[in-house]
C-alpha cells in the first residue's frame, strides 16, 4: 500500500496527454457516437428520411448495441487502450455511414448503424475509464480522472451546436461533418497515446491509500447494489436524454429555437463535471452520486407538471448537469472497488445502465398512446423514473462508507 507523495514539477506535463486523450475520446464516443442522433432525429424527420416510429426503433437499436458493447467490453480488459482505439474508429465509420441514409433506404441499414454505434460507444466509455484512470493512478494523480468525463458534455454541446447552427442544412451534411470531427478525434487520441503509454496497457496500477482502504468495504453485495443503482440511473435519465429536442420541437418548430435544448444539455454536463473535479475532488463519491440522482429526479419531474419551452430548458440543465456527474462518480467508485483491474466491474455497471435505458422506451411502448390522469406514456415513464431516482439516491446517501482522505499534494 502506498500513500500519496507530493507531485513533482513534471507531473502536470506527464498526465496532460492522458487526460486529453480520455476527454477527446469520450467527446467523440459519447457526444457523437452515442448522442448525436438525439438532435439529428427531428431534422431527419423534417427531411423525410426518417419517420417518428423508425426513429424510436433506431434509438432502441442503439440502446441494444450499447448493452452488447457493455457485456463484451471485458474482451479488452488486458489492453483497454487497444479497445479504445478500435471503438473510436468504429464511431467515425458509423457516423460517416449515416450520411448514406436517404428516403427509401433499406430500414435495416439505419438499425444496424445505430446498433453498431451503441456497441462502439460502450466499449469506448469502459476502455477510456479503465485505461485513463489506471494510467493516472500509476502517476499518483487519480483525482485528475474526473476531468476526462467533461469530454462527454463537451462532445454533446459541440454536436448540439453544430446541429443548431446548421439546422437548416440537410441532415446528411451534418452527419458528414460529425463524421469528420469523429475521425479527427480518433487520430488525436491515437497520436497522444501511441508512444509514452502504450506499453503500460497491461500493467496493474499501484494502489493509493484511499483506494486500498476503500476496497474492503465494497464487498460483492455492495458492488451488486452499486450496479443496480447505476442501472436505475440509466432508466431515469433516458426519457429526457432521448426526447427533449423532440418535445421542444413540438412547441417550436424552428430548429434555431428547439435546437438550443441539446447544447444546453451538453454544456450543463461539461460544466457540472468540471465543477465537481475542481471543488469536490476529495469529497465522498457515493454522496456526490446520490446528490446528482436527486437533482436529476427534479429534472425528470418538471415536464410532468409544466410543459413549456422554459420548463424543458430547465429540465435539460437539471438532467444534463447531473447525468455525467453520476457517471463519473459511479465509475470512479468502480475503480476504487477493483483498483487492480476495474474493467470487468466497469463493464457490469455499464451493462446495467444500458439495460435501464432499454427499459425506458419499452415501458413507453407498453403503456401505448392513451392518457391516464392527464399523463401520456412519456409522462408515466417519467413519473416512474422520478420515483426510482429518488429511492436510489436515498439508498446511496444512507449507505455511504467514508474512506480516509488522501493528503492534498504540497
């Protein structure tokens, strides 16, 4: 067991390529590969290349692919860097291929591309977390790992801004532009990670005092509980994360108006993670996660009672500002639970998350098109999500086991 030592003057330069690689990787994999379809779906419906029913099916295919990717990400446990590069290449190729979809295209093409993008984005999240957090831990800079998760929000904001500014272009052009960004990001990550860190991909990271002391309380049963809470989080956020731009479009058809919803979502995600990384580095990760899910519950509840553009914007900020904080805290807890090899636990948590986000649209479909007590299927699914988020947040808060704080670097 090791204690933290004062950081050397060379440490920032040493960890900068690792943090930069993880940040850009998650911006590409999640902001483009995973979430770009959300702001582009209403534009594809506008262009006549996609029907609302097909859009829901393609979204479900992406969730299914994400689940498959989470279940298979452990293939890269011995070399997560290789898995990260493979997944980023896959994201770039599938994004480019989406530009080939036009009216009359075989529907299976879109389903297959969205499913493949889901696989690659799950691989990227698990492998980026496993590789970057381990590399930072070797350099006694584990607290810097929080910064890589700002990449998700930055990627969402970038994709959202591109579709907002270019919302009057054909959606096919936007897919090409996003594919170009994804390819450039993949090349950046490959260049940054190619030499100095590639040979360390399979070496176990040394444990810090905080990680070693945190390993004992996180028994198998507690790990299972965290997996369940992470799956609940996946169910809770999925309705707003999928349908907020479409909800806004129903109230304001101009893309320069409804298109602002998604950049707000991404910007809130990036700023919230940056704030946590800057000010709460040594706080309890489990309680940060609990607070995030509690605030998220407010965001899922708001559209149930107020259906206006300002309410949808506030919901975007509340959900966007917490979903990556919960992701970051949950995955860092997994790193503390298995500092020797976190990839399998990361994969199980990501699989539970994927199962939760599949359950959301399935519940919407099962409820159907009717209305009960003034709520439609989206409303009732949002109500269930709100309740589950509150319950899981309460459990996370009450069962937190404090770990000793690491001394701050001199």
